[in-house]
C-alpha cells in the first residue's frame, strides 16, 4: 500500500469527511477507502476521455473499410 500526503482546502476536507462518515462510517480506514474509490473513479473517467478523444480523431481522419467484393446486394445471398 502506498502513502500519499496531499493538501486540500479546509472546506473541501470537512465536507469530504462528513460524506465519508455517512457512507462508510467512522471506522478505521474509512477515509482511505473513500479516497481510493474517488481516485479509481477519476482514473476511469480520464481513461474514457482519452478513448473518446482517440475515437474522434479517427473519425475526423477517416477510416477505410476496404473495397467492396460485390457489385450488387443480391450477390450476397444465394437464390
């Protein structure tokens, strides 16, 4: 397990601790669990943003699907 020391605004810290105590309780480790959960959510959201950016770049650049191997739709079905 890693240890991170951070500084946050007092009002944010108080609000966060209040919400953590309501959701996770006041047992030992509750604050760490909540911070870990928040960090995981943040990481997930950033990864999704990166995926979306890359997809938009691909759309802007264009995507070649290859050439058609048939001239008419009826060639796809045996009749």
